[in-house]
């Protein structure tokens, strides 16, 4: 059994490989050869002085090819920060700056535990890879200018991914903290060889974008109806990033999955959680329809069962929530196989995880 960390994972996996692995996973889902459970979050109170609530998150998925199952788990303490018109959810484990997320990978051929991976790198790669997979079918072929709202790890993975599926020539980025967006611009320009410009106004990012990706932790809308224009492709990582009612302006709307994430809260904390997070009832549901089944899924799109963009003037949107265990099964297994081939990771005895007592 292998233990593989984030830094090893990053060296083993390119975004192009990640997108291909996800493509295979969603084709299997469309063919009835994959299964998933969307994310379930459980909220409880905490005695930590710097946290407001405790949140446990998990999701699972299995594929027929390769025959693997993955479960991803997270253990977070939550708090919120207000910076003017930006309201963000922050999290940590043990102390600010540390996080706990793990992926457990199993063989469905014999039930053997195969690997445990840190989830940080894979988390960013699988979200960005899914957004880029959708954009491969939805964004205009000649799309060359990428606009990104956000400058963290998720934004970085999106930048690398979009450059892998389109001939991106320029990237414009905005985030509220000047030093963060400037650092992002320098580092992504060096990594991709593409011109990257940081802006102090989100509208400057939007006005020339062919592809617009929101990669923030904001619980308030960052993509507004006034930003939309003919030919644009839009993706988000949070439902809260979209202005209410904006879905009516999209010509093509693809949702990620058939099922939404589920949240379970201690009744005694629910009112306080909603107050601090500024969450409304609609934040826990689809923001764009009371009948989400009327919109096709990503599996439908990659399998050719739903229409994609039909002309260059259409505005397309991919709703990249919630997450799916299929993503972790596809990406973690590819990393695991490459780690075995290259002798990367630390071996731990599989026997530690087996027992002779039937549960």
C-alpha cells in the first residue's frame, strides 16, 4: 500500500492527463459503468477558539475501468471573513494554515486497499480538470483569452487546465489582494509561457474574456449578469459565485451531476451558521431552477447525448458543483499507477489494514 503526498502528486500528474482521466470517468458514468455519491457535509459545534463550526465532508465513487473505488474525506473548522463587499468562508485543521483531507483508494477486483493520498493537489486538479473537460465541448474553438476571478491554488489549476485544452494567448486575473494576484501573474506566466496580467477591477478581467472562470471562496456573487456577452463560456466552483437569476441569460447550461450535495447540521447551530455564512435557503439548492433535471449533465455532454455550443454567439455555462467521488477515483488511480511505475511514495504494510474478525 502506498502513501503519496501532494508534492509527489504534482510531479506525477499533468493537467492534460487529469482531463483525459476525467473524460474516461464521465463516459463510464454515461454508460452505466461508474457510480458515485455526491458530497455529504456534517456540521457540528466546536470548542476551538478560532473556529465557529466543525465540518466533516466525504464523497465516494467507483469505476469499472480501472476497477477502483475512492473515498475522499475532509476535517475542517470554519470561520468567515468580511472584506468590504467580499465575504469568504475560511477553514483550517488544528490551527490556521493546516488542513486535513485524505483520499483512500481501493481495488474493486479484490477489495485491497491500494493507497492513501493527501487531497490538496488532487482537489484542485479534479475541480479544474472537470471545468476544463466541460470547456473542451462548450468554449469556442478559437477562444484565446482567459479571465480568472481568484488567485489561489484553484485558480492556478484552472489556468494550467484551460491552457491544455485551448490555445490561450492571454490570461487576465483579479483577486482582492494585490500581492496575491501579482504573484499569480508572475508564476503562471513563467509556467505557461502565456502573457498574464493582474487587474484591480474584476470588470477589466471580464470585458475581453472568451472563457471566464470564477475560482473564489466568496459566498457572495462575483459573476453578474452585466458581465455576460456573446460567445462567452463561464464556469464556477461555488453556486454562490453566480448572481441570482443569471441562469436565464445562458444559452447552454450543463450541470455537473444528477444529485446535489447534502448538508446535515446540529439543529442548535443551524441558525447561527446561516447568520455567519450569510447563506439563504436557495444556497442549498440549485440556483438556476426548481427543476434541475431539465438540464443535461457533464456525462451527457461527453457522451454526445446533449447539445453543446452550436454557434459562436451563444453564452455557455458549466455548473461545476457538487464534487463527485468519480473524480477522485479517476485521478487518484492514475497518480497511484504512475507512483508505482516510478517508485514514488512510501510503502506501508497492507496487513495493517486487514483483519480476521468479520464486521
